[in-house]
C-alpha cells in the first residue's frame, strides 16, 4: 500500500535509522571546537599594546605627571608638602560605615496570648527606636516553645508601620500566625528594618 509516495515497508527501516543519525549528529557536535573563556579574550599584539600605552602617562612618575597636567593657579597650590590630596576630595577611609537600623531598635516588653480558638498567636510588644531617624517595615520573628523548653513553632511578621526617631510605640495583639496548641512560651526578636 502506497500513500503519497511513501511505502509502509520502508517506514520501519527509516525509523531504525533515525536514532543512528541522531547519535552521529551529537558526536559531531561534541567534536566541533568551541571558544572557551580564555580564547575569547585574545592576546594583544605588541603593536596594539604600544598603541594603547602611548596616550597613558604613569602617575607615579613626577616628571611625566608635571608634563601632562596643567599647572595649577597660585591659589590652588598647597604649602604643606605632606598633603597629597586636595581638601575637597574625601578619602574612603574617612567615610563612616552606615549603621543598621536594628542597632537602635529594641523590643522593650512583650507578651502573647492565644486567639481564634487557641490556634492563633496574638503578640503584644513595645518597640523603642533610639536612632536619629524613623524606622519602618520592621520584621519580627517569634519562637514558640513548650514547657520543657523544646522548640515548637517559629513565625515571622512584618510590621509596615513607622516608628519615629527617639520614640516608643506599642503594638497590641498583633497576629503573628498559627501556633502549635502545646506552645507555652514565646520569645520575639527583631530581624530586619528599613530606614525612612
């Protein structure tokens, strides 16, 4: 039986040859040379290096520096020989590292109770911000433990409210999440906060 020039007798033979063609194609593909990272950054020829370095002067050579830099005016010349950097440029060592908003943020008091038929944890706590800026998006993590001290559940909650600088704010009955019914104690701590 022939349909549009194809015979069913040759179909099985063609189907058996197909995996062999795929294997040969993959083998050829793997043998082809591929550019590695080391080859993609070609080595510069000496003439290219000489052309690049002609326009660059060395900064540790005082003669080359004086020859290429324009002479400063009389008011810009420093009389102190130890001063190497102009006064308007701030050195990286003099910049103080930024403090984390958590450095001046503390949970002063905390307590918790059950809600929702005993399955939800409602936490009441007071935050004190001693920073010189307001803080918001405060994330707290509460760990719930049994009477014997073994850990049961850990829940996190983000308070998207703002605590002003040098102030306190009380949050009453904040839903932290579902908690194990065997939980007896809770300890909350600060995780992250954003500076306003």
